[in-house]
């Protein structure tokens, strides 16, 4: 029998014995290796499948936390993430609002595996392996995202950002893609013979109509030009800057504004000269000075408003001058700010000598904005608000390079702040920061967003050495206890909700920057933990493993309310869905379905087309019918062939 790891493939030809002493007779696979054979304990065998072989997944609950009342449940799924993505295609195809992932950075420091082996730094194919690894998952992620309005956020560092950018362009050619630079370590990480690293990158893939929502941002987000502030009305430069800002771009907007030098009041506007005319030859009306959109370097620009609109703004008090007679600068109040004036957000104190509005300030004013592509925000420090914050929830556990909770929260809120029922997925979940961030967003605005966290239970390479030295192996209870899902992800999510560490102590500290409150208060959310299983299609068709796929039906129907674990009467109806296996009871089942105002899905277990169609014809609008097990089996048989191009 083998005494060490054997990576070859073998076919089981016979099994003898009973209990823990069962022995398997093996022959080499494929047949080209015929002649090789051996025997092994059945307990030492690992069942494998070809990449394109279909899987038939199920879920087994391993616990839950319930503090959210009637809120839907978040999910933590312990699974290989490629298979988890295939599974989610059955439950969430085209329905995910946001995906946030922090994939392996391919540093060569045994931070990820390809074909079950760690990818070392000296592997000549490590970049192509990483791309293949990512492409397979991104293709499935694309199928999960809402094609009309959703976002994919991927963080990365300098080792793979170029390749990742090209892969995203290739995979999402119809989407808007931007890369943000995020400062994660203000102190820099020293690197021998190189510049210290202080930031990483985040790609935002905006699908369909997706665009960042304007946000109320704190002083850390203020740009060098100070364009983001609160309390006082914002006066913008009337001369255009940025694109289309040359005289030649908008010749009709290169015209003189006439100013009374005594009162500094705008009293009129002239016509635009032809593009080749010398503007200096234009004659101003008596007792006025002409102000042209000319920059300090003498180049000709244009105004943001035409003459008619300008004079209307002057009449409303929305134009004023800065500078002096030798060099006036014109400013105006844009429409969004003026709307705040009209609704009374800024107190109107009167008019100034130049006719412009005299406005007071208000502490209640909120100026919403979208930031630039350089994020230099104190709350994004991954040491302070990643590693050290995680230690507050898991004092005796360490995890390498967790994200700042607030950095993830900020990235997501630009796209889900106006979607209180959004579904957010992270299939490289790690320490559970994304799920924590979604729950924090719910706390801030009373939302009912649902997050799905997918992580495996991989034991770190360093930890594996010690476990093997003690005679332990994968599958042993002590081995599995040290895996990332059991050691970090699940305890962190539980502690965030309950406000209590795994050791039973109240979590120390308070949340900072926004929505400040004690971490010990916890979060009013529900979460259930699952482990993925692999089912036999024949047993499913015989209705023998319904309990294994019942969580998938519940998740597809919104992860809310009770779950149908079995069908003792041949049918059952819950708050969100119904299941029927005994079609002789269709009338009673449909009657129960019709009385529900919250039911959204009906699952019909039948091989008969006419029976299925008959039930579908009786359903009310808005109820989605799903045929079992046909829909379930076909989903995975088809997607097994679609995981890669």
C-alpha cells in the first residue's frame, strides 16, 4: 500500500474488507499506463474528476447565526471556488449586483495552487497558469453578474496588474473599465533595490448602465484642488477646463463679458468674434471692462455658458468675480448647488454689491461627489484597519494581508449604496472582509443586502508541515480545524454579528470614520455556513438526496424564511418558495401557493412535460417555475463544457 502522496491517477477495480480496513485494488489510468497496479486503504483515496466532467453539487449546513429577524441570510460556502461558481449559476445566473474579489497576487510565496500544487516563484509558467486560473473563474463570474447594471471589483498589485487588465478587457469587451490606485500602507513597504510599495490597484468593471453613485465623502477624500467640501456653497470657475476647453473647440463660447469696475457687477455679454479675428480689437461699451476666457499663459479658452444662459445666471445672483480689475476671474453656481439654495439648504442673507447671492453656511449641507482615481484615505490602511482590526475580532488568530474593512466598504458603496437589496459575491473570501463590509453597509442605511462568501478550507503551507509531522492529514478533524474557512472566515463573520470573540469576550474597540459604534454591539444580521458536497445524479433523480440540494433551492429563492428540508406530504410551501413532488396533490399545492403574497419560486419535481406545463399555467405572474431535477442536472452538465473557452 502507498505510504506517501501519489499524484498519479488510478481506477478502482475492486474493494474488499469492511469498515476502516477496506482495501481497494487499483490499476493505472489512463490505459496507456496499463500494467501498473497497487492496493490502498479506501480511506487514503481521493476521488477526482476531469476538468470538464460535470459536478452535481449540494450543500450541508454547518451552523448559523441569527440576529437579523426577518432579514435574508448571508451565506459562507466552504468549497473550491470554481465549483462554487458553477453552483451559483443555478441559483444566481444574471442576478449578482456586485462582485468584489481579492485573488492571489502570484507572488511566488506559496499563496495559491494550480492543479493541486503550489506555484513557486521560479516556475517559468506561473504567469500563464495564473491567467488560466483567473480566466476560468471570470468567465463564470460574467454569467453571474446582472448584464444590465452590475460591477466587478478586482484588487491586485504590480506583479499581475498588466495581465489582469488585458484579461478583463478580453473577457468584458463591452464594459467600462477603470483602474484605481489605493494607498494601503502610508509608511511604505521597503523593497531591496526598488521603491517602497505603498499602494495596490483596484479594477472596476462597470457592466451595462453601472456607474459610481455620488457619495458624501470625508475630508480625507478632498483633492489637491479642494473641490470636495461641505458647509458652504461651491462656486465653480466659469472658464472651462479639461476637455474641449480651447477657443477652437467652442468658438461661439469665446466672447466678452462686460463688467462694471465700480461695482464688479456683470452688466452684459458681447458676441463671439470669428475664430481668426483679433479679439483685442473689440470695443467694450462705455464704463465697462471686457473679460475674456483667457488663461494666465495667454492661451484662449471658452466659457461654460452661452450669453443667454450667463445673463440668466447673473439675474439669479449666480455669477461673481474674483481677482482685481487687472485680472478678473469669473465664478458661477452650477445647477446642483443652486437647487440646494432654492430648497433652503443654504441660508440666503441677501445680495452683495455685485448682485451675487450672499449665502450663509450650514453644517447640515452634504456635498455628494465621485472621487478621482488616486485614493489616499487614512481608513484604507491595511495594517491598522485590516490586520489589527481583524485581531480585535480574532485575538488568537493571524491571517496574512487582510484588506482594510473600510477600503472594501468604500469600494462597494459607490455601486450598492442606492441598492438596499443588492446581492454581493466574493469568491476569494479569505478572512471575510467583504461580507463584514456588506453587513456594515446594511447597518448604515437599514439595507437588506445579501452577501455570499466563498472560500476553501486550505491549510497554509507552513502549518501543513507541523500537522504532517504529527501524523495528521487532510480530512482529519485537527487538520480541518486549521483551515482558513474554519479558523478565520467563519469565526470572523460570527464575531462581527455577535460582537463576541471566539473566546467568549466582548470585541474591543469601535468602528471609525463612518457609522461609529462599538464593535461589541454586533450587527443585526443572519448568516448560515455551508460546506459543498458532490452528489450522484441517480440518487437525486430518485429523490434520495433532496436534503443536499434543498439549500440551493432556498438560496435561489432569496435565502429568506424557512427551508424545505424534506417532503413528507409530497409538497411544501414556505414564505419564499414551494416544492412539489407528488403531482396528485397539485390542487392543494397550488391553493397554498396562491395564498402567499411573498412566494417567488416554485420547484416542480417531475419528468413529465405536460404535468410541469400544467402547473406553470396556473402560477401567478412573478412566480418563477423551475423543473427538478431536469433544470438542476442540465445546468451543471452544460456549464461543465462552458468553464473555459
